C-alpha cells in the first residue's frame, strides 16, 4: 500500500523502475556515497531558445531519475548540489525562481521520496536562505526520518568552505566553554562538526555539464573521491549516466597514497 500523500500538489507515485531500465551488473561494490553537481540547466534551456529557468524545471526530472537509479543500484548516500553559497550572485529573478522552485520540488516530490524509502536531509547554511525553504526541508526531513534505504542530502545554500567555517565556529565555541581541548582536535572532530556529521566520505563525485571543476562542493568529504565529469547537460542526464559513472569508478585504482610493487609480467 503506497503511503498517503502529505501535500495536495504531490505527483502520483511512480515505481522505482518506471523507465523499465535495470542497473547493469557492476564489477565491484557500489560506491557508498555519491555526490552530484547538477550543472548545465541554463545552457540547456538557452540552446532551446528558452529562459534559464526552464532548464531548472526540466532538471528536476533528471534529479528524480538519478535518485531512483541510485536507489536501484544500492547507493546508500546521495548528495545533490541544488543551490550553492555562490549562487546568490545570479540575477535576483533567477535566485527568486530557484528559492520558490526548491519549495515546489519538496512539496511535489517528498511523498514519492518517502515511498521509495529515501531519507531526506538538508545540508547548508541558514543565513540568507528563505525561511519557507528551510521549513519545507524540515518537513521533508521529519516525514522521511525513519527511512533507511538511501539518504539523500539536499545541498541548498551549501558551500564547502562555509561548511568548514561553520564547523570551526562550533569548535571554537566548544574550546571557549572548555568542552574541547585544542590538542584533541583531529580530522574526526572536524568531520563531526560538519552539517551532516554521520555522512561518510564521498567515494564518487560526478559533475554534469562539461566543466571540470568542483565549485566548492563537498570540499572536506570529497578529498579522496574519484571524479567523473560528464558532458551531458543536467536536463539530459539520467540514471544511465549515473550507472556509467559507477562503471568508470570501478575501473579506477584507489590507492589512498599507498603504493605496492607491481612486477612486470
Ligand atoms: C545548475 O545549472 C543548477 C544550479 C546552479 C541551480 P546552471 O544554472 O548552473 O546551468 P549552466 O551551468 O548555467 O548551464
Ligand atoms: C555549481 O554549479 C552549483 C550547483 C550545481 C548548484 P555552478 O554553475 O553554480 O558553478 P560554476 O559557476 O560553474 O562554478
Ligand atoms: Mg552552471
């Protein structure tokens, strides 16, 4: 029995494999944490002669497809970059659109995410972010809090550097109040003070849209991630692109700084 809708604008439920596609047999365990920079919406729209905002609208279908494909593949943590701390530099009308639109996405899709067993978390900063967006993120977090199939981190007003700054502020307060000794600060202490303390490191970092940069996403968590860049603009990206990126990930040799002799055959 599908769970009842919690919002009148909810979209009808879709099964996870509504496209009829199944993930390929992978050569190894699926990456535990996949982070995605959903880039290229504006260029996609402009190429069709449409305003940038239309790209954001169509991009949501790609996001849902990728979320479903990640659940199908058995990914446990998926982080999606939806609005960066740098995106406030965009035109006031695009910023306003994106804020309102993020709310709409949460309204229309939170029930579907809940039905798929996805736990929604918000990663980002409060200052500047619309209170109504924060409220809707909190409603989605509460609705889905008992789900364990996959955790989806919605990164809204997120910036990797700000995440570290905010962690430093919390730690400085703990030092000031005597709860934390400076000499006890380790990588673990910093990780525990990030927006989502229990989130594992990023294994696979994907960026659509053709740019080869990380744009301040998961600066701390992705320090040893495998980077996969895909030229597809985000509205053209689908679960198949995700599965291909996982195949690319399996072809990589993750050494973490270690080295072993490989004698010539
Ligand atoms: C990514 O697409 C979505 C957001 C940043 C919200 P863009 O809007 O950056 O699209 P391009 O890169 O300009 O094509
Ligand atoms: C990164 O894309 C942010 C999101 C996808 C939300 P941008 O389009 O904002 O990044 P730059 O400008 O190419 O670095
Ligand atoms: Mg962009």
